[in-house]
């Protein structure tokens, strides 16, 4: 995650991809809160709020992190283990993905062991999330360790891709087709499920536009 006065502009400069590729990145994903997702629901636990999110795939992350850090006021990073229950084919030429990309930062409740937390989230909740929302992309990242000294406590990072209509239409978000009873059923089931592993509290949810780059 990154912070700065104008993170969206800093991360959308034409040469960012080139700089990261030169630093050793084989893939880069940039998520920024821009006008396309204005009005989508946002939840801020951290102060100041998260400005943007960058995902890096590289053998050596440090040079790439340095290339990004030089463009923003502050950066916090983690090494993660990836899972992708829903992984659609997406353009990787730096163009905007046609979606609302919600990026959520999760924290494990102190009363749950790590094993119990992972079981409730990955084994029990995953299918509920898929069945109760209109997501067409779903990525789960288990945090292994922080890579920067100032990284806030984060135990997992989740990204979900929704149709663009979900920015302003709750039925489009939950895939309930305009049926109020179905909407309420899906919302109730979802809220009960996230409550079982603590994702109903102490969470940041950042609505973003997503841009992907593959270099090799």
C-alpha cells in the first residue's frame, strides 16, 4: 500500500511500468482510487487512509519497491502467498480492467488461532463469497511477513472484481437481479460468514481501478 498527496497520478505515469521492469519486475499490478470508482463504498481503518495498492512479482522485490517508493510519500509492503479462486483472463498491457476492484486488508482477531482463522476464511467463507456476490475475479493473499519496517499489521489482502455497475447499484454488487428478498438473503449470509473470521471489523476496503502489466 502507498500514501501520498496525489497517489493516482504518481502511479499512473507512463514510465512507471518501464521503471519497474528495469528494476526486475516480471509483472506489475496498480490499483488506484480514481473517478471511475467514485461513490463506491470505502472502509478506512488506517489513518491516513490508504492511497493506492501496488502488487509486484519479481525475484528480488527490493529494487522494484525502491522504484515505487521514489514516487510516493510512503510505502508499506508484505510478502504474500497467493490463491485465486476466480481468475479470469485479463488484459496485461496496462489498460484499465473493466471492473470495480475492491482491495481489502484483513486482520486476524486475537481470539482466533491462525489455523482456525485460515480455516474459517479460506475453507468455509470462500464459496459463500462467490455464491452471494457478483464477483468474477477473486484473489486471496495470505501475508507471510512484512517487507518494510513501517508496515501496519495486516494478515491478509483480498481483491474482488465486480461489474462496474456495482459502484452505485447494490443489486449489481450482490448479483441479486433486482430482487429485494434475494438481496437481503445474500447480504445476511455474507455478513454472517465474514463475522466468523473477523472481516466485519478492523478492515480496510479500498475501491479501485486496476491496471495490469506483464513484462516477461
